């Protein structure tokens, strides 16, 4: 049987996907700062939601880059998709 903590492990990935998709709507001057700040915030929140902080706060070193990397991939894919839609 699946427990709620099983889905908490997916939170960094889903939050990174949403963050990356939303970053395209921001002004390019603030995009990087907002991305870094929100990646750290969402990564820390993911560590807290999953309960991993009870074992070690070292899980931040995994969750924060996971959110940031997923956001970067999502932002790039969103950008490419928008560019391809403009060309057609």
C-alpha cells in the first residue's frame, strides 16, 4: 500500500516542472534571481514535506539541486516549445 510519503518524494520534481514553466513569464532581469530563490525555497519545503529533515538536513543538498535542475530543463523545454510555435 502506498503511503503519503511516497508521493512526497515526487514533490521536488513536480515543483521544479511548475517553476520552470512559470519562469518564462517573468522579466529576464529577475528570472535567474527568482529561479534560484524559489529553487532553494521549494527544495527546503520538499525536505520538510517528506520528513527527511528528521534524518538529516543534508537532504537539502539533494532536493534543492533536484528542483533547480528540473526547473532548468522545464524552462528550456518551454522556451523551445514557444519558439517552435512562433515559427509555424
